[in-house]
C-alpha cells in the first residue's frame, strides 16, 4: 500500500481559511455569542488548571438543543 503525498499550497490553505471566516461572519449573533462563551469557559478552565486567576465566563444560557 502506497501513500500519496499531499501538497497544500498557500492559495489552498488561505482559501479554506477565507471560507471558514466568511461562514463565521455570516452566522447569526446567537451562534457567535455561544462560541464566545465556550471559549471563555475553556480559557477560565485552563487558567484555573495552571494556577492563574482567570475571568469568569459570561452567564449566558445556551439556546442550542
């Protein structure tokens, strides 16, 4: 079994990032807030694990099922 090498060009790499960023920008504000709170929770947990004082995440209820 031979494995094919896959070369990722800069154009392909930046093109896929552009698609992801465009999709994120077009997302509804509710989804953006949920992602932000998820990142805040992750950051807070990491800060606590390393013994640093971190900010507490916003108390926002999730609207996703």
